[in-house]
């Protein structure tokens, strides 16, 4: 019976002059999502809310509504949404409809006594009833219908909440509210490039940055033939999962093996990982500049491993000029794991395949490599720049 979905947002509403840009971006992203499974719906923006409605029919087709409920939570910028019944601004119609809908909502609690409340919001100040009067009116009517002993009133933590909005042009009734991730619509900030390994952290970092409005491309490093094809396949899978939160990000696939061999043959063993990381950033920066990505993103978390001490992060960071965003820098591993589970990357990240960084990795890496030592070691590699240039030329792209 639902004939609209009310979409609510919060942070966008705090934007001053730019609010229009953020709202437009949000609406475009919802439209894009609908095209994939609910093309018979349209999106409208009306003062502080976005409304999804069926097109050319009275109520939603069941599959379309199911698709929306499943996919709308992945649209960043939204706080919550509710499938609702859109009605005229008329208390008699609102009451009749509430009484009609109520038994369906209470059916799941048959045999027990659920708690219940009505939450009304009235932005139409000409409506004859106040919000509180609407709430009392609806509770009374529903009690008459299903019996006043069939529920307890609980204004704070009710099992069942009936929402009622009365606006200038229409009113709406709904029972279910689904939470979304919040954030800003993807596309409201510039495109970035995420260094995506097969680990737990970097997919979460990419998700956090998309959540703040930046679409992202991905770059991954492997060391074929020292790492198997599965190393890259795993990252492909992760990129596909992450792409469900944005239009589409490309994956740049880089073979770092030639560089790693040069490091193995010429440099001190304990600094290898730092030299690998500096080369990764240099290659990623070159790709980002070429592809018009405005920053790099990594899954670094302070102190997690030897390459993520303050000293080594500093030395790694100094290899390039471009901004590096590290959204997980202050996150604990357990926090990151719980996000990875929520966004659906944890299972993929848990598959054990060899990682590029472990190729020729020292058994005891240095935790503090000063930048002059890194430069001195890099100077020992004949044709350093030419090696990186060749690697960049050979990059494969999953478009
Ligand atoms: P992750 O779980 O993301 O692999 P990690 O805790 O294993 O992170 P490191 O291996 O030290 O940490 O890597 C730090 C960051 O460097 C990663 O989050 C990622 O952004 C980047 N990185 C490391 N290895 C690769 C790789 N093979 N390809 C692309 N990026 C990488
Ligand atoms: Mg890793």
C-alpha cells in the first residue's frame, strides 16, 4: 500500500549556500541506484526531504520497494528513510488510513503486548491540530480499533512507532524507519585514488572517503611471478564490493616486482619495506596526476606495523607532494574490523593470499628510517626513475 519513500538527511541540511549542490548530487545518486532495480520510480526534492514515488502506478511494485529497502542504505548523505503512505492534508483521511494500517503493524506481535507510540510532526501551521493533538487522536482511534489492552504506550523505546507528517501540500504515515550511513553524497567532493591492498584496512579507508563525498579509483600493487594471480583477483573482488557505494571506480594494477628485485640486490635489508612504500606512493601520485585524482588514500593506522610508525610514515610521506588521506590513522583494529563486517569486505579480506609487501620482506624491519637514509639507499639503485617509469608504462587497467 506504500506510495512513497521519505528520505531524510542531516548534514547536508547544515550547508549554507552549497546546500543546493549537495541535494542535487544526492538526488542524482538515488536516481542512479533506482535505474539498477526500480526504474519504475521517480525522485523529487521538496524542502528538506527527498521523496521516492512510483511512476505511472498508485503504489510501489513489491520488487521495486524491496530493491529500494535493500539498496538505499548504501547511498551516502542519507540518515534514514521510511516507506510511507502519502495522503491529503485531512485529519479524517489520516485517521482512517492509520486505523487501516495498524493491524498489519501489530500482527508481528500477536500473542504478546507490544509497546506503541505515535510521533507526529506538523510543518503546516494552518492545520487545525497541534502535533500532540494529532498523536492523541491517532492513538485513540487505533485503540478503538484493536483494543486498548493490546498495547502499552511507551514514548521513548516503543516496539512499534507510527510516524505522521503533516506538510503544506500533503501528509504521510509510516511505521518503519531504516537507518543509513550518513555522510555526504558521493561526487560532492573531488575524485581520489585509493591504494587498495587485499588487507582489512584499505577497503575500509576507501569506504570512509566515499562516505565523505569523494568517488575513488583504486590502485593495487602485486609482485608477479612472486605473488600468484589470486593476489590481484582478491583486490578485484574488493573493488567490486566497494563500487556498490559509488558509480564506478577503475582499478589500476601495478607489478612492483622489478623494483623489489632492484631493492633486494642493492639496498640494506632492514629498510626494504619503507623503500617499497615510497615507490608505491610515487607511482600512485603519477597515476593520480594523469587521471585527475586530487589526493591519495591509504589504510595506514598509527603504530600498527613497522611501516606505520610516526618516523616511517613521515619518511614514506616525503616521497611525494600530493595530499595523502589516512582516514584510519586513529582507528583500532577492532573498530576497523567491525566496519569491514558491516560494509561486506571482511570476508573477502580474510582470504589468505600472498601480499606484494611480503616479497623479499626483511624478518625484522626498521621502525625508524630517517629520510636521508631512505634517499641514500634509493641512490644505490641504478636507474631508479627508469625502473618506476617502465612499471608505470606497464600498468593494467580494469576500466
Ligand atoms: P591493509 O589491511 O589495508 O593491507 P595493513 O594494515 O596491512 O593494511 P600495510 O600493509 O602496512 O598495512 O599497508 C598500509 C597501507 O598501504 C594499506 O592500507 C594500503 O593503503 C597501502 N598498501 C599496502 N600494500 C599495498 C598493495 N599491495 N597495494 C596497494 N596498496 C597497498
Ligand atoms: Mg597490507
